[in-house]
């Protein structure tokens, strides 16, 4: 399943919530605690998600593992 692709490369948390079928408040909680299954980008006070990542999750593809970047790297 793919979401509608407007000319923006990112989606708002509200759009992510609607696509995933969860409440807006739940989406914000998950984003702020780094438990949303897509990467969250903070732009000032705004939180956005890359649409490509959201589409991959909705298509059932696994989220890539994050690499730990320790001190000094």
C-alpha cells in the first residue's frame, strides 16, 4: 500500500497517524520516544517523516537497523 505522494518528500505526524490508523496523540508520543517505526526528523519545533520510509513500512518492509555512533566517531 502506498500513500498519496504530494510534491513534498516528508509527511507530518498527523499524516503519519492517519496512514497508520492511529490517533494523532499516539503518533506524537511514539515519535517523541523514538518508537515510531519510521525515522523522525525535527525541524525546529516540527516533526516530519520521510514519505519513502513511511511507504516502506506500510508495504511491510522491515525498518533498517540503526548504527550506534559512539563518542569519537
